[in-house]
C-alpha cells in the first residue's frame, strides 16, 4: 500500500487507537505518546502491509507490542536506578566513575564485534537490542519471523565468540 493512502487509512483509526491506549496506560499523555509511537512504526512498516488486511487490527497489534516493549524497558531502567550498590558502594571494582577508559575500550570492542556481522544479521540484532519484538522486526525488515529469530541467534553466537574475554 502506498504510504500516502496508508497514512489516510491509519488516521481514520486514530481515535479508536487513543481509546485503547488510554485503557493500557491509564494516562492521557502516555496514551497520546503511545498512539504517536504506534503510528510512526506503522508508517515505517506500511510497505509490508497487505491491502485487504484489517488495518485496525494491525495497528492494535503494533500498539500492544509497543506498549509491552516500553513497559519492559521501563522496568529495566527502574531496576538499574534503584540499585544502591552501583551508586553508593565505594568498594566496587567496576565503579562507573573509576573505569571510564575501560568502558571506552569495551564499547570499542563491541562496535568492532558488531561490524563483523553480516548487514542483514546486524540490522535484525540492533532492532532486537533496541527492544523491538520479533514480529515488529519481521514487519520492518520484510522477512519471515523464523528468519528474524535465526539472524538474532546467529548474531548472538558470533558476538559471544568475539567478546568471550569479557565473560
């Protein structure tokens, strides 16, 4: 479906998406943000949308996955910030303040490891690492779900080998 036609069709469902987002988030501002994120992802993946498919259902699935991914990310962030050990334990050998050069070297090694991956593997793995679901990655890259899982698995194995010194 052409992007312009898709945008018009998606805009038609914006109010029903907002109502559903309010049920999920229980906050008007968060609901508006969720709808906006949903529409951005949907427009980005509109080339994989088949005409004749239920666009409203398709948008709801994207919104639900986006909501759950955001919840998972928020839980991880909260767990990190609530950890007093990281912030206050002066005896930690891996203190973020003390090891800036070590962190820089690790990041450089990770970038080198990522550059060794095939481009299609890297694209799938980066989206997975950013918190996208397998289904969202498959839609965005226009590849089968099983292929996405294979790419991510192969990427993990390759990165484990390359970065085994950090275990």
